């Protein structure tokens, strides 16, 4: 399990790495664009969030536990997400499609986030959405033969795995600070939230998932597997939680 300082160093370095060749031209066809455009636009909008509500919750939490590097690492995590949004925006620009400013699904999540100051809830939500994002971007990558879009998706997918690890380690720390009864109760809520959110994401973006060869059954099986690899591991974790190292 990494310290906040180690995560800060990781994000700082990763933000300097460029994996996309922007000199190449997009080659996506109209047939490929049709089933993915709305979801691509909606996800691009979501990735461009300023992260102020997440950072507010993170700051309250970090000040409470005395871990200033958690705030710094969270700021860089948000910058990395914004980088993804900007790259998707540049791609939309390159194919002559607009960047949207409003989306029903995004608006729902933004309203819910505005009132959330719980780091536990935020971390759970990010793990869930990032898990779905892995399937989303792999589906987007598989739905087209455009090399530029594939490189954008690959770059995001490379980032997403550490993002989930970063959040899952934080949730583990929070989870293990509870009593046995509260652990059991929290785990049930985690599981319910994960499944409900996964279902909502499918409903909003099923055309893109299907374009990437993921029907509902395949998507659901993948999300169940992701739950087992992330939140599902919490109740089997028996290692001691290290004391925060403030460097």
C-alpha cells in the first residue's frame, strides 16, 4: 500500500508522459461514429469536471487525519482525469463534432456530488465509475479502426488501473477504521451502490458498449469481476493498515 507521498510522486511523473501521436489524422467512419458519439460526448464532459467537490471532501478528510500529501495527490489525480477529458475533446474537435455542455446523466451525478462531503462515499463512487470506465474505453477502442482514437483510449486505460488502486487503498483505510458491525453494514451498502450505479451506466451508454461487443450479460459479468477485484477484496483483507507516512 502506497503512502500519499508516493502517490503524489507517481501522478506527478505520469502527467509528464505523452502516449498519443497527435500528428496523425482521425480515420473514423460515419458508421462507426453513429453508435458512440453521444456517449463519447457525455463521457468527455464528465472527465472535464473541475473536481472541486471531490477536493473539498478530500481536504476535510486529509486535515482530519493529518495527511497533507493526500490533498496534493488528489489534486494531481483530478488533473489526470481532466487530461483525459481534454484529449477526448481534441478528438471531437478533430472529427468536427461538438463538445457538449450539458448531459442528463452527468447532471444527475454533478447534483449528487455537490452535497457529498464524505470521503468514503466519494471514494466508493470513483471506484465504481472508474471500473465502468475501463469497460467503456475498451469498448470505445474496439468499436473503431481509428488509430488516433485507439491511442487515446489506450492512454486512458493505462491511467485507470492506478486510479482504481489509489482509490481502493483509501477505501480500505477508511473501511478498516470501523467496528466489525459497521464494516458488515458498510460492505452491503458498497455492494448495492456499485450494482445500482453499474446498471445506470449501462442504461445511458449501452449503444457504445454494444458497439464494442459487450452485450448486457458480458458487461454485467465484467462489472461483477471488477467488484470482486476492488471493493470485494475489503472483507478478505487481513493485513494490518500502516500508519500514514507524512513525508
